[in-house]
C-alpha cells in the first residue's frame, strides 16, 4: 500500500467492441465499463476555474491522483472518488522511477471534471 490513509478510488474502463463485419474496434459505452478498485491512492488539488458566459456558469476542476508505481490506469479511463464523483483521466499517466537507483517513487494521474 502506498498511502496508508488514502482515499478509496475506482478505475472505470470501457470495454473494446469489435465490429462483426469491418473488424474495426471502438470503445463501448460508459454504462458497461468495468470497475476496478485502486488501493493506496491519494488525490491532490491542482486548479479550479469558473468559466462564466452569458448563458452558462461552468466550473472546471483539475486534480492529480498519486498512487503506487505501475498502477493500471490509461488515458481513456475514468476515476470515481469516494464521494461518487467521476473524473476523466486528462493526459498521459506518469510513472516516476529514479534513473540512478531504480527506486519506484509512484505514479501521477492527471484528472479533470466539469460541472455546470
């Protein structure tokens, strides 16, 4: 376990669907996504901004998930936090390993959520 008192998170991953005729693959709907618990993680605040227009008031929040090295998360996944909010993985997942000692410091996962 990376963070002993971390927040319980769930990774949501859409299943791959192969078209029966063309053989092309696409990602299925989020309603059938596979849920997998992520242990030993913590969420850190990055930024939050309110985007106000004449017809809409929207909040964009960016955070980072920190967890054990090698955690199975990819750019097309979503993360559900302990409060039931779903976040999109926003960009490349970064594993941190010391090039001199091989020490595996952990992983950082950028996540984003829109409200409004």
